[in-house]
């Protein structure tokens, strides 16, 4: 019982009993097609992991545990038992305990939290985390059917048919439009902003693509996928991996002044699986995860200087603003219009308004611009937080940033994981 009482005090603003840090990060280029290169998911995992370890500068022998986040490798590639690939990252990792986490699109953030909890519990001092997905192994229709497993597949497939997830989020968009004010132009602004950010990210899948509000209008080249969502309102089919090296406070101190970021707070919740059983567009259980993270960190929404949120579709970023309390219910479109969630260079692409404050969202391009290799996304979000907080984000760097939030979601807002990171 003492353990549970201590756990719940986290959500009352107490600091973690054992601080958790990130000391290295790496990722692959999300524009690549690994199948065309003659490579498999094994290569995705190994490349991301080795890059993160090299970035950390530590001896691989210091790594005591490994976690792989992945959603559907058994369907996309016929390969499971993914933790075993970590033993091939370096011969000195052979024999460490590993596991694979799955929570649909939140598989990556789940892996990060499992690793953090291993360190918080005092089980390990250094944990390697990899998120990975290889999706370009089949046709878009077949791939969409695989992604349907993130929902309540049998009953929802009967209702929505092919391309189930665009239709699920189109339903969320329509309910939002029926409840609050939301225009097609505002949906397009999410894509314009995130593609602009992606052009400053050398690893982003859509770094060579430029969008304007006009090119995001319905056209022969930009058809409606699931009204009101158009092709440009949807994230990409992506191959890719991202990795982190996480450690305890005592291990960090042994390194002496090593660049790092710290996990300040987190929240994780799970709602019903079917969309029609959820409270749309409020998503109170996703909001609960945000509230847990704020309470644990002893911070509020106004303390957050930037965020990576789960923009699998344009509507999900707008809803995320409200889940995270960056805007009140119905206020997400207005926050977007203000330009506050865009890096300064991107604001003029969709608004002439003077932003009342700056809280850039999805500075690397988000899922829509950077790419969405499902199991890697939650880890990739943390690599962006790491880059920003260590001053390594290059042309998309936010000056003076000290606090960053990541929000990874699985299914139709079924699993919600919010993490707050600090210098």
C-alpha cells in the first residue's frame, strides 16, 4: 500500500523519487523506403539505436535494458520478438533484458514510459529505447487495413469500410464542426504550418514539399479522402525509427556535465476503444493524462514553451490544443489562426495576425510533415524535444527554451500519453 500512496503523490506535484534523463537521441531519415533498399525492420531498429548510442557517447556496455516500441510489425513485415534485435546493436548488449510495447500509435511513448519506470523503480541505470515501423511493404489499401487494428476493428470496419482511420477522424472533425466553429481553411492551416516546419528538418519525409492554403483546397490533386478531410489533412505512410538513451540521475552525474534533458512529469490514460463510446470532441480522458503530467511537473499550460502533438490528421492537432489546455473548448481554431503555434517564419504563410505569444507546435513537421512510422512516432517526438532543449535543432531552434511537452496518442484518442521535459 505504501508503494501506491507514493505513486499517487506524483500527481499532486511531487518530484519523481528517481530523476530520469535523456542523454542521447538518434533517428533515421523518414523519406526512405527500406524495402526498396533491400532492408528490413531489423535495419531500421539497428540504425536508430546505434545513432542514439553514438550521440550519447557512452560505452554500450553501460546499457542494462532495452525497450522497443512498435505497433504492427507482425502484420506489416511478419516479424515480431523485436527486443531481440537490440542484442545485435552491439555485442555487449547480448544478454540484457528487452521487451516490446504496443499501444497502436502510442507504442513509442509507451516504450519511453516503460523505460522511465524501470529507472524510477531503481531496476536499471541506463535503458535503450527504440521506436520503429516499416509500413511501405504493401499497397495503401492493405496498409490502411492494418492500421485499422488500432481501432475496434470488427464493428468499426463494418461501419466505415476501407480507409477506416481517415473516416474515424473525419467523424471527429464533423462532430467538432457541429459543436464549434471550424472551417476547411483552418484544417488546411495545420498542414501548411507543419509542412513549412518540415522544410527546416533534414530528416523529414516531406522536407521537399511546399504547401499553401490555396494548394490545400479540394482539387483533382488534393481529393477528399473522407469529408471534410482532404489528402493534405492526412499524415504519411512512413518507414522509420527513432531511439533514445535514458539514464538515472546517478549515472548522469558520473558523466560530468553531459548534455541532457529531464522528464519532469507524465500522464497516461486509456479510454474505450470504439469511437462512438467516447466523448467527442472533449476527450476528457486524454485531458486527464495532460492534467496528470502538469500536476507531476508542478507546471501549467502557460509554462510550456513548445510541444510535439499527435497530428495524424489536421483535426487531431486542433483537438490536441484543447486537450492540453493551450486553448479552451472550441478555442483551438482561434489559437491556430493567431499564429502562436507556428515558428515565426511560418506564420505569414497562413495568417496576417500578430501572435499574442509564441508556443510553437510540431517544430519538426509533426506526423503530417516529418512522417508517421507508427511505432516510432512517440519516440521521435522526444528526439525533437531533446534537440530543442539541448540547442541542437538548427534552423528550427526556439531561443531560450526550457520546457517542452510531447503528446502521443493511440487509436481514436484511446491511449493518451503526455510527457513534460525540461533542461
